[in-house]
C-alpha cells in the first residue's frame, strides 16, 4: 500500500474554518432535540408532530408537507387583513433576529440564512394567526379547514411538543407587529385559550409571568402550569433562598405498600395546583389527576423540557412525575388511587395507566433539591414507625412469655413435619421404584 502524504496546510485550514464557525462564547440554547437516552424511556412518537412542523427540527418531513400550503395561506390572510401587499416588513424584522434565533436551537441547523429566515417568517406568521383565528371570533372563517375540531386537536398536540417550537422573542415581535385593535389580542391569553381543556389544568395569573424569561410557547405553558405550585411548595422543603432544602430522603413505597402500613389516601379538595400534595396525620392528600390519551405526551414533553434546564433550576413537573411513579407500580396501585378519587382513568384500563407511569419514571432527573423531599421523609418515617409498632404488638400479643415462644416453635415444627409427610406421600405415588427392595431387573 502506497504511503499517504500529510498536507499540513490543509489540516490547519480545515481546523481554522471549524473554529471560525464557533462563537467566542457559549450561548445556551433553549430549544432542544430530545436525545436517544430520553427517547428510550417511553414511546418514541410522543415527541413527534402529527400534521405540522414548527421550526427546523421536523421541517421537510413527508407526512407534514400538507400543512405548508396552509402556512402560506395564513400569511396571505395576515397581509390581506392589514392591507399589505408584501411581507417585506416582517422579513426584515426576522433578518435582524436571525443570528439570535439560530442560537436558540441546540446543534447545527442545516439551513442557509435565507432558508432559515423564510422558515421563521412562514411558521411564525402561521402560529400567531392560528391563535388569533381560534380565539378572536371576529377574525374567524367558519369554512377554514384548519379550524375543524379534528384538525385543531392535532394542531394542539403538535404545538405543545418540546421539539416543535420557535423562539418566543421572535414570535412575540411578529405578534406585536401584526396586532389587531381587538382588546383580547394578547399572545399569552390566546395561547392559553388555544390549549384550554386539553392540557392538564392550566390556571395561573398571567400578569405574574415575565415575558423576557419565556423560551417558547411550550415554555410558556410549562411556566403557567407550575406557577401556582411554586407558591405552595411544602414549607418543610423551603430553604433560605426560597428553594427546596436538602432534606435527606429515600424513595417511598407504592400506594398498595403504604396502605398496608396504615397510610391513608384522600382526594385533596382545597388546592391551587395538581402538584400540591400534602401528608398530614398519616393521610396523603393528592389532587385528582385525570388521565387521557394525550396525558403521556404532555408529561413526557414537560419532563423533557425540564431535563435541559440549567443545573440548580427546579424541575417541578419532573418531581411530581417521579412522585406518581413511586406510588404507581402495578394496576392494583392505580385501582386503589382511582377508588379514592385521586386518579380519573379515562383510558378505561388500570394496567395502561400503570405502564404509562412506569415509562414516565425512566431516565428522569429530579430537582437537585427535590420538591417533595420533606414529604418523602415524613411518609417513610410514618411507614417505619407503623411497621415497628406492628412487630412490637405481634411480639407482645403472641410472644409475651417463654411458653408462648415454645408453643410457636412447636407449631412450626408440626407444620414442617406435616408438609414433609405430604410431600413424601405424593412423591412416592409418582415414583413407585423408590419402595422396591432390590435393584432394577435387567433386560
């Protein structure tokens, strides 16, 4: 084999080009493509859109191309609504945000600057107009196929996927530039209205949200969902900096195991968040969670979003999901919680729900300062105390004298002898040669 010559100058130029393409400082992205490690924890398709691609990650997929014509149709309707002939104004605005927007996506985006800007304008205008046409009746076209309930259901599913997002600052800028005179034309209110009724229980004071800290529409939904819980984290978990304190804790037993130890389960009545779980006086009070077909997709994407948060940031949904994962191991656990009104099973099958939480609990990273650390510690302390009491009561009631111990040992011995005699009788019946006195006869 001929020896290959090294081209030092070529290597130097190649590395120089690679270095020049990198920014001088690392900029943390806010929109991630879920890695294989997380995807292996559950169903792979819970991260993938059904009918529409928003942003670059799923752009160009064959089964999503049908919606591209509707994106341009919505852009044209936007221009007609504003009596504009061209989209130059919006294109120029996105060009000014192109570099910042590209940095929001993890990994390299295989799109030229022109392609990326075109994608942002088209997808961004489609999203903001979709929110308006759905929420503002004076703009709605009753014959619009996009607003038919079946299509809307699929769009809701796709818009709340962690990979299917646009940077919020870009989307909000386009929204401001195209704002109508309707007083209800507000991007946050219209987003929450769009997903109302399908995305768990969304109810939070919108005014307390900080626009600058919102990553994207899915991040907005996440922040709204966890906001009430941030104000009601159990006081035992609160540290000096309003963060959960580092309480030592171990995993709790399943619902069935805890019930056997005397712990009771009741549906919480007064709560501001689904995650507001309390343990007082041997009773776990848990708000009712209704399980629908889309619940797994919602939880999986919320957890995935939190897995990419900076270290030290609280992962409230991950903590809540892990709590439920610990409680639910088998269909019997689901049945117990369902009978107590804590689980509303709209899937109709307890095993489906238990398998769902088994999947959700895999590969999950909770907060460094676990939101339920004090609750777990209290439950385990109660569990161990009750177990010790039962052992002490058993010893007191049945082994309170040497004669009691001797009686117990005698009873165990009699049971063992009876078992051996029964086993020998059955074994002899099926193996008669064991009773023969001579060796087996030869042929």
